[in-house]
C-alpha cells in the first residue's frame, strides 16, 4: 500500500527559472578574447514577490566567482570555460544553469599591400 510521506513539502512558489547572457563589455567589441572584460547579465525569473533575500552565485570556470547580480569578468587564457549561475530566492530555493564561454585569440588584422608600389 502507498503511504504519504511528510518529509517533502511543496514550495509556496516555483523555484527560480535561472538564465543569463554574456557579451563583451567594451562597446563595439564582438569577440570574446583574453583579458577583455565580459558583462554577465542575470536573466532569472523569480516567482516570489519579495525581492529581498535574493542571492546570486557565479562560478566562472576559471576558479573565480562573484555574488553580484550582473558581474563583469575577464578570462586570461583562450579556452572554453563553463560559467555557472546559481540563483536563490528569499525562500532559500535555488536552481543553477551552466553555459560554455568560448574565449578565443583575437582575429588577426589583415592589411592589403599593393605589390606594384
């Protein structure tokens, strides 16, 4: 026979729906390159109505971290890093998402030279 357990309670609202975006912080910059700042932007949907007590924990995949909502971070080496955001609501319910951040060497700048001089 099936018996109901009292050890698990349904939360008052849905867990945070965690998401984020990232892009070069410098205006006009389109490539993610070493030592250039990257703006990470929280896109989390919180279902509790009270913004007090919300927390963000970023792990950038290179042993650096942040607790800011929208941090700026730079990577020193080209690589694919797994950036993780864990968002926690004021009821202490949390969820995480991880996205790859591909840091590449900058594209070379080519200059055309007239061979005839």
